[in-house]
C-alpha cells in the first residue's frame, strides 16, 4: 500500500492531480451556472460577518463604526437583507464589534484585492466592497481553498498509497461530501478554509515526524493559529500533532532526532500560533476594552447536553444522513488499524484520529444551535474531513483485493454515495430539502423527488 518515499511524492502521479483539477473545474462550472454574485447573494448572514473586516478596513476605514453600511443598498435577499448584521454595538465603548473572528477574511483578502483593483480600473461596478465583483471574489476563494486542501491531502496520501487510489479518495471527498456544496454554491463560509488548514496540518505534521525542521514546526503552528483565528473552537486542531506524538512508532522516529528538534520545534509552533491570533486579541481590545471578549452574546455551549446522535444520524442535519460517504470513510479506521502489521505508523494515525475526533465532535455538537442554522448537511464536519482520507484509502485498498462481485458492489456503493450527495445538494438548491428543519417524514417524502410540486406544505 505504501509508495516509495521521496522528496516530492506528487511527482509521477497524474491521476490524483487530475482528480483535484476536476474538482475545482466542477466547482467553477456550478458557480457560473448559478451566478449568485449577480444578485449579490454570496455575502449573507455568516458570510457577510466573516467578510466585513475587509471593506470596513481597506475601503471605508471605519472598522469600529461601520456607518458606511447605511449607504450600501440592500441586496434584495428575503425582502431586503442589510449587510453588516454581524456587527453590534458594544455597551460601554460606543464601538461596533464583529460577532465573527477575522480568520476567514484573511484568506479572502487576495481575492478581495483583485476584485477591488478590477472595480477601480474598470469603473463598471461600485468600488464599495459589496458590488457583484466582490461577491464573485468571495465565491472563488472558497473553491480555491477547497482545491488547495485537496492538493495538500494529495501530498500526504501519496506517501502511503498509489496514485490511482489517491485519485479515488480525492474524488469521493471532493464530490461525495458537502465540501462540494460549500465550494461551489454556498461560498464564503469558513469551512473550505478550515478544510485546507486541517489538510495542510496533517501533511506537515506527518512530514515533521519524518524529519523535524524549524520551518515545518512553524507551519504546523501557523495552521493551528489560523484555524483558531477562523473559528476559535478549532484551537482543538492542536490535538492533531499532540495526539499523533503519543504513538509508539512516532515516538521512536522522533527519538532518533536530536533533543533540540524535540524541544525547539514545539516551542516554535506555539509561538507561531500565538502570533497568528494576536490581531484578533488587539481587535477585541479596541472594540470592547478586553483582550479576551466573548462576541456571541447569549449564544453558548451546553456541555451537559450534547446532541451527538442527532447531529450524526438525525434527519435535520445528520452528517451520515446527508454525507453517507463520511460513514463509509469512518469505517476505514478499523481497516487501517488492522492493515498495519509492520511499522505501526497507521495505528498511530488511527489513535490520533480517535483522540481528536471524540472531543471535537462532543464540543461541536454541544453548541445550543447544534445544527448550525441554514445549510446543507452537517457543515461543521467539513473542517475535519481530511482526517478520513487515509482510512478511506485503506478501505478501498482492501476492497480491491476482494472478489469481482465484492469489488463491483463496493464500487457501486461509493458511486451511490457520490450521486446521492450531489442529488440532495441539487434538491437543497431548489428548496426541496429544507434549509434547517428537515424531519424523517419529510426526508422520506422528498427522497428522489426532482420537484416540490405535489408535496405537502412544510409545517
């Protein structure tokens, strides 16, 4: 199953490269068919809040007053959605604070600057941060970061599996999960960015344990710090390199390197992570008077009542209901563990996945709005999809060694997962699947339907 190790694992691997390219082309094709930017529909609700930092700082120089929003016309969504609804007045300071952290805006910045330059040069659209080119820029940013995440995942996988197997895994993750939905239709959310950061963190952590260098350690810290800046609960990403180090094989490999690397590397990673989150702390201090400020008001976690079973198996937003490929991939953890009879590297990886996923899932679905509002499927689990790539590869590898009927049936199962995922996303776009209030009864009513005509009215 393992490829010959080399400095550049992606060399001589055209199939997986084409799989990644096919994903981003499909995302762009869907985006251009829908063209949500024409009606300024990309920046709404959460996406608007993530993005607000950019026009407020770069164009209007009004980060804490956001009075410029009064001059931005509503985009017509649901009868006149007003931009900037994520910003609220902080009592005591008289300044506005964005509810959302600035990490997603940082990753949208290059695309924002291109859109702003275009508006200034052509003078065809208002250079106010909210005309269609800016929506287009945000839409493209989601597709590109999701694609870069697949490329990072490809680099990791090619250290362990063949090119063809890697291509299959990338296609299943890219098209068989709701990553595709948030990279091609509901763009501007944090999840494609977090998918990229998680994939890069896995790849760099694996590389660091093979050969620790200061640069790799700092990039690990940057991934953790930026993930925290995007979504504070993703500070849990720090568990990935930490839990990986608990494995016997990983500890043995690390022991062969000097103690300088074992000490200086983690310190460099921690310092880099802290540097990444400092801008948010300074922003909170300026807006609220506190370096650590809880910006979500009365919204909170209830750690005594997690909704794990509902979030995984329920029909409202169940991860395994709307992304069945995730359940298939998760079962690959067992196969990956059993397939490791020599080095122990795969067992170290499985152990890390379990030690990370258990607290991540528990905390994520302890949020009072555990379904996370409108959207397709369990969108928060997109953030950690890269963890399932190697287990899925192990499962596909095992299937390929079976009989013809077993291989055919398993192949049809994967194709069915991809087809169901894409079809249900299509249903969601047309309002057949409700954005946040699905039930088992309603799911049965709409299953396989291409139109809502003839369906009972939604309660």
